């Protein structure tokens, strides 16, 4: 009975995450509650995740990543690496090498958040479409994470599951032997074939077409405007360059389509779609036509426009613009929204935000101060100088960080203990503050990781793992090759990774992989590593990895773009990981 219930719960999790029936955290909460009600899991089993050392390590690494970000070392390095005169092959080589190396040590989400503005602006200066460079940025970060234990939270989740299964924990460089060839071959593929396979998309602000993104922008006719009493044609609101008047909202009533003879009245809300530069020109004089959400921002001499992309775990997902209190929280107004391939219409305030949405903001003077450490969105334009830590202290921070990774890598201290001491030193010298730690703590991510561990525990305790392992072995036993079972586990994990979260994929397949190895009398390590690698190789959809979603909007990508180039990246990962593990551990 327990096996049937667990199997149904797994099916529910997969379908819910794929179909987005509930938010990811809610999906896991429902699944765990069901398992608790049927006594498959005890409260102790669920709460154990909160005291799990590897979960604590993930949290400490997120804090460390923020400290390194504040040093400005990455910003300074990026400016030196990405010079305007670089050729495309030279840029790709530098970008892929620097990002993959850094991603092996720093959490890839904040790394990509730092890199997007630099790479985006480099592409614009060199007149190269951002779509040619942003997806390779995400892939470089993903592949770099496969090189070390701390490269991605997925590796640490798998290590946590390994410890929970009473198996020897994974070491810092257990991933390196396969990870480095994976990075090299993936990078070479993108360098040689990427330019042809990657799409050519229009720049974010350079113009719009029916086949690219469209922005919607809401304006209002203020009292005393010279437009009042004129019709649309007389007001010169027809045939605007790159801009189209979609509709007028008057006293809550929609006027669409808008006739050239329609008379403009005071307080009319004019909804435009198209090129943002034109609408910015129109609202330079707010006495004629204004952006209603901008009226209460702190005044500045010049209008500052900033592009941001909504993150996966943003609290704004599913909220209407008017309920986000964007102006009050961030001293910024949402004046335009872009959603890839989808034509938006209606009032901006009523638009429900989604992960990956591009927002065009008009920002006040306090915007950058208020958005330090914010996890709800990522700034992708208007790179600014941060209040960096004193340069003399930067080297101290980087030296201490390197020492911790080296000492934990060679087994002198545990990674948890080393990070705890390191961050205690940083707190003593006020490199990091408790308030900043609380602001940067992604509670949804940590809760999902904890609940993923509990789901994995249920699969193991119920015996479901052994049943599924037996089924896989019986299907492949005629081939008399353990590497075929390894391949099967890798492919199943890959499929799940691309339709649900990578942590969930690892939690579901891990106990099955261990059970299969035990039943075959083989070393469990290659099977564990296969799950970790496969769970990290989310190339084929924008939702399979957070960094993929981060570049989705800025690059103007379509879902099919990920399938087109992600297939080849996935094929490379299958050949390198399964073939490499088979050779290293003698499974052929």
C-alpha cells in the first residue's frame, strides 16, 4: 500500500511541477503532508532536513556568494575581460572560461545575475544580438557547477542524500574528473557551432516586430493637456515610429479599436504597444502625456530607465502589478512589460506577473539602494558602480575563501565548519551584516530542498526505490552491461530535470540509483555521481534551471531555441558523463 501511495505522490509532484498547477513550494508541501497523513514519513523524518549539514552548507554558500559579489572583484574582472573590441570567438572563449571556472566555486544564480548586464552591454556595443551570448552564459554557469562539490546546490543535495543513506560522503573534487571534460567539450561545441545554432533576436530596446517581443505601456492624459479636445489624428498619435495605440480606457470602459476621429478627453488612459524609446519621447513633457505610476517617484533631472527580469522564486509571481507596491518598496514604477511571444494588452496595473517577464522601470534616486540583495528580480541593464568593500580587504576575503575551499578539499576541515568560521570572521570585520543575511535568505529555496530530502526518504523507506530498481534491472539485464543501467538512470534524471526542478529530480532518482547499484553488487559512487550530473544538466527548457530562465527574456528567446541547441548540449553531457563514469569505474 505504501508503495502505491508514494508512487502516486511522485506522479502528483511531476505533473504539478510540469503543469504548474501550484507553486513549487506548495507542491512539495502537499506531497509531504500526504506522506505524513499516511504515516509513511514521521515528523522527525521531515524536520531532519532543517538540521541537515549540507542544507546549512547551501545557505552559507549563498551568503558567501553575496559577500564576494559585494567585493566588486567580479565586476572589475568582467570589465577587464569583456573589452568592446573583442571578436565573437575571442569573447566566447573568455566568457565561457571565466564563468565556468567561477561557477565551480560560487553559486551560479548570483554569478549570472552579475554577468548579464556586462555581457548584455558588451553585445550592444559590438552590435551583436544578445541572443548570441546570453544562453551560452547560462550553459557555462551550469557546466561549471559540475566541476566541484560546491559548484551547484544539486551536488550538495545529492551529497546530503548520500550521507542520509549511510554511504561515504562525496569529496570536493569527486566531480572534477568528469566535470572538466564536460566543460571543455560543451564550450568547444558552443564556440564552433553555437553562432549558427543560436538565434538572431532584436535588441531589447532597438525595436519590435510581430515576431519579437512587444511591450505594453500605459499613459494618462493629465488636466490641462493640449491633447484634450483633439482627435487621435490631430494629436499626431497615428503612424508613430515603432508604436501603436492599442486602446483607450475611459471611465473603466475599453475603446478598441481606436478610431482616428476619437476625441481625447482628460484622464483618458492610452495603452500603447511597441517601441519604448518612442513612448519615452512622448512623456518627456508630463503636462501633455504622462506615465501615471511615475508621478510620485522622487524627482530626478533625467529619466532613468532600467530593465529587470522576474526571478523564479519571486513573491511577485502571480501578483498583479498594482498589488506589488513596486513604487513604495523600490522607488520605481513599472511602465512597460514584455513577455516573449505573447502580445499583452490592457492596463499594466491589472497584468499578472510571471517568472521571466521583462519589466521596464522608471526609477527614482533611491532605487539602487533599496534593491541591494533583492531576490525578486534581476537587473539586466544600466550597470552601476556599487559601494564596494575597500580594495585592501578584498584580497583578504578572497584569500580566506580560497583557504577554506583548499582545506576542505584535502579533508583537513569539513566544508560546513570552514564556511561557518569564515563567515564568522567576515561578520566580526563587518563584511557581512545580519540584516543583509536575512534579506538574502531565499526561504522558498531552502524549504524546497528540505522537502525534497523528505520525499527521497519516503521513496527509500516505502520500498518504492527497490521496486523501481528491480524493474529497471529486469528490463536491461539481457544486455549484461551495468553501463546500460547507468545510462537509463541518467536519461530518466535528465527528463525529470527538464520538466521539474533539479533538486526534485535528484531526490526522486537517487534512492533508485543506490538500490540498483546494491542489487548489482556494484560501487554506488558512479550511480550517485550520474544522478548529480544529470540533475545539473538542464539545457532543454527555460524552466529546467534558474539561470536559463534569467536569460530567457533578455535574450528574446523562444521555448524552441532551448530545445534546438539544448538537445546537442544534452547529447554531449550524456556521452561524456555516462562514458566517462563507465571508463573510470570499470562498468563496460
